[in-house]
């Protein structure tokens, strides 16, 4: 099975280090559930790079995101057989038309989450599966900057990351059950040490933001990423952590 270290070595050549470390762990989490049952819908697919890395070309049937996202770039990565846009809530598919939904790091950013969850349940076939990764309350609690600046830093980072929903583990479970999406499994990831590492990598990754602003390329010299401490970074992300302490949670949900 492909590991966090495997995905990190590939992701870091194309994306900022902060994002690479987090997405590498998430890509590794999905591997234990492949292959997904088709048709497969990826909600909040963005530019499609994550899906192409985690699932391969043609690995997902439908990529869905808002018109003002970077969804048009998704065509170049070939992860999706079809690309659709929507208003952020109403999914342009028939009821009970997909067997698998992937929602990676999206729910924490949605203003009307019950409405989105209702739509996901609508398009899922009975017994269909939704795989979702979400950030949780310990993410904000354990931020490195918060150790120095306290709640001022937490509020600032919440605005920067557009974290609208950040409940703890029982809070997320309650939200899903209320939406009639029953949890079959939850995996915890990003320990307090992992949160602090990722927060520090925000600032290490600043050159990538400058590079993208200048030439639409996140990484100037991909060959240099071969010298990143992949083993150490992956080991921190693979640290065992309880659901109560985890900065992020990976859910396998089914339509009731």
C-alpha cells in the first residue's frame, strides 16, 4: 500500500510544503478503501491535483466545484472523466445517482453545512459511501502561533483558512448523524505535534506563494525537494493520536 512518505515525495515537487505534508497523509488514508464503487463524485475538487495523485488518471468519474474555483485546471491532470460546476450547494445530479462521494477538506469551509450534507445524501444511492476528511477543534487549539499569541492568532488563522465549522470529534459525529449519514469508521490524524509542524510549515512555504504569484508555478526547482526530510515529516504525520486530540478526522459515512 502506498504510504504518506510515498505521496509526500511526489506532492512536494508540485505544491507548497505545508499542503504537501497534509495532503500526503490524506492520500495515504484513502488507499485502504480503493477501489471505490462507481459512479464516484469528488465534491470540492479544486484543480484536481490531489485526485490525480491519490487516485490516478481517470480514477474519479465526476469532479465538482464552484465556478470561481480552479476547477478548469483540473482538465490538465486527467483525474476526472467529467467536470461540473455548481453554486456550492445544489449538486447538478439526479437523486440516488452515485455510489461513492469523496469530500476532502471541504466541510470545514461551508457556511450552510446541513444543506450540503442533505444534497450529498440525496445523490447517494442507498448504502452508498461518503469519504470525508475534516479539520477538528484540536487543530486550532494546538497551533504553534497560538502558544505565543493565544486567541488573537487563532482568530487570525481561522479567517485566513476560512474555517467556518471546526467542532470536536463528538460534534462532527452529531452533525453527520443528524444529516442521516451514519459513521461506519473514523480515523484520527494530525497529532498536536503534527499541528505545530504544519503551522510552522505555513511560513516555510511562503516562497511557494511568491513563486505562484510570479509565474503560476508553486515550486521553482522541484529537484531540490529530493533533499526534504521526507521520512521525518511523514513520521510526524503518521503519529498515532486519539480522536479527542486529533487536528483532523477521516470519516467513512453511509446513507441511511
